[in-house]
C-alpha cells in the first residue's frame, strides 16, 4: 500500500516527489515512458519567468515570484545548471509602450525585484542584437534559464534516495510481466550495439540471433497487448490504432499492382538531368534558404525553431514551442530543402492543436500515419509541385545564383521529381518510396507469423527488392541492415509511413473540391492549405481516434486516390 501516488515524472511530478520525500510517507511515481522528464519537460532549456505577467493578488502572482527564487535555491542544492540571465519584453512600436508600463506596475505589485523600463538606447546596450525597431523594453533581472530535464532528474534522484519508488514504462508494465520487460529492455540495448557493428562490418550473421530473439519477444508481447488479435495486428495497433493486416494487404496490393509496372515503364524513358542539384552549395546560403522556406510555410520563428543535426527530426513541447532540425549536404541542395518542408509539416500539425488540449493526455499528433500525412503533404504534394517550385524559384536563384542562374524553374521541378529505383529507403524518390516500405511490411509480417526466420531475411529482402524495384541488393549493409527499427524492437512501425503518403493524397483530393489549391500555392500562399488541414486534422490532437481524423479529412479511405495522384503526375513528367 502507498500513501501517495504521483502520476507522471515530469518537472511537476519530480518536484512533488522531491518535496514529499522529506516526510514519513510511502510514495510511488508512476511514469508511462521509459525515463523521467521524457515528454513536455524534455526541452533543452526553459525560462523561469520573473512574475510580472500574473494579475496582482492572485495565487499565480505570489507563487511565480516565490518560485523563481526557490528554483535558484534548489538548483544550488542539487548542483543543477542555472543561469540568471534576466529577460526583456520589447516594444517594437510606440503604441506598445503603455503595455510595458502595465507589466511594470503588475510586477511591482507582485514583488518582482529590480525591474526597469529601458529606453531604446538602454535596451540595445543590454542586447545589441535586438531589432532596429525596438522603442523600449521592460528589464526583469530575476528571470532565469534552467535545464528542465537535468532539474527533474536531480529532484527524482534525491526523492528515490529518500525512499520514493519510481516505476517507469508503466504503459508496458501494466501488460507485460516486469521480469520479461526488464530482460527485453536489456536485449534492445544490446541489439542496438550489435546492429551498429553488424551494419558497419556488413555482417548480418552477427545480428541474426538477436533479431530472432527480438521477433520472439514481440510475438509474445503481442499476446499481452491483445490476445484476441493476430500477433502482427496487435503490434500494428501500437503505432496506428485500428489498422490490421487485412486492410494493409488490400492497400499494399493496390499500390504494388499499379506502381511496379509503372516504374518499369519509366525506367525505359530517358533519365532526367539533376546534376545541377549536386554542385557545391555553401551551407550558409542553405541556412538562409531554409529560413525562407519556413517563412513561406507560415512557421512563426517565435514558436518554431530550426536546428541542425545528422538525422532530421521534430521535437514538440506544446502548440507554442516546436523545434525542427535539418541536415545541410554541401553537394545536395534538395536534401535540406525537403527535410525542412517535411519537418515543417510535422511542426504545423503540432502548432495547430487546440489550446484547450495542451498539457493534457489529448495533446500531440494522434498517430504515426496521420503525422506522416502532414509531413509528406508539405514535402511532396506541395513542395514538389510545379506550382510551388514556380512560386519560390526566383528566390531560390537569388540564394544560389552561381549554381542555378542558368537553370529554369521547369528544369528544377523535373530534377527534384526524378524517379530512380534505389537501395536505400531514406534516399528514395516520391514514386518508389512506398515500395521500400512494402518490402519491410512483407518481411516483418512473416517474421511475426513465424513463416520466416531471421536467417532467411537477407534472401527474402533481395528477392523482394528485385521484384518490386528491379534492383540487385549487393550486400546486407545496403539491404536488410540499413534501418535501425528492428534492433529497437519496432515491428509494425513501417506501414505508417506508406499510410501517411496515401492519407495526404486523399486529403489533397478533398481539398481541391473546396478551393483552388495550387492557384494559391502558385502565388506562394499556403494559408488556405494550412487552414484546411488545421480544421480537418490538426486541431483535434488525440481527441479523436486516428480513423476518425482520417474520415474527417479523407472520407472513406481508398488507396486509389494516392495511386491516381502518382500516375497522373509522373505520366506527364515522363511523357508516358
């Protein structure tokens, strides 16, 4: 028996545990994720606000001011990094100066120490990089920045040392025996190292035994998730609720019958020249181009940051703070361009979720498939369209005059849509991408069913790549060892990528029934597109089930809309 149960170990749960651990109570923390501070609290940095915002006399005002001072004390005790950097509230117009005075009076009444209203010159002296439009500023020196993950972790460590029990991965642990889950966690940790080495050394034989173990564990876990479902259906449901193999078999069969002969026909046509995409494109110019693309997408840099990483990803904290990343390839300008559009699509989804769902279990994208529908929509359906390329191309040439000065918008459009069957999924073109996913679906479906063993995977992989894409697999490094997903136990994950593509195409079809989509895009205006998606998809977060969100935006899902979109586009492009 416990006296107190704390649900969730973010910064609030950690702080509660830290405080309660001083007393003689039995306290347990129940955390759904695998680690503490793994959701909202996982930001790289966070502001401790000075306390000038809350209305005077309110509990929020009192606790805000006291909390900043207390956080400083706690960080010192726990040896957690804390930077009292102060904060500036800027007036960029004379009309905004009275608001600064209002905040100053609020803060004074609340007891915020050291506040000042600065003139333009004083503000620029504090921070020379401010906008030239600045007319004045409110300076609050007590505001600070703390690393919230480090902060929460340190408080949790102290709480645990004082006797508080921490139970992680509660989602899984409610269904999987603890000793089995612990053994599985150790296995996936080991599998990741084995996979990295196996890929580096092109040695599938060293990865094969651990892959088989992972398959057997996931088959067993599937029965814990839902004993009434077929094992692979239960695993699929962990990523895309409501989807099963019966639906996916029909979906992929439709794509396979339409795409395989179509791609072969394209292969007999003269290839498109894309050599100018692979000249040297200075990174600093690419960064400026990335900023421009975010502007075109309508991504407010006050709410969406852009960083750089090896493998691009999106990190969301709430609908006011989303971070996207990209990678700049010196000899491939399209790589960063389309990763910004892709991750920007993810960001627009998270930024569009309703305010009243924030900080509840209903916030965040509803499923992998729906999330991918948004990223692929902006990356491909918009970003690779002739209308979009035409709209942005004068600016593209301004960024890269030496490389693209003599290249037309039509040539650029054709180059970024070049079809070339390849070995690597992450480098594949729009048309062939789903065939890469299909290979993985067929293999992991058989693995979980027990009709294929791990040692048979390389041969099956090579056979399917030859059948679907017409390419020979020269080695396992470029074949079945290329993805990390299976080493992490992610069986059932891949189909969501293909579903996202198809959802997006059907959304486009429905959107076009209501307004001239590409007419607006051709003028560089994506507001109508984003507004439609916000209404039909984004706002709901987890309020609706994935199938309900898809039905809202697509009606009855039908893969033929996606197939028709691809066929029409590439028939015209390759003059078939």
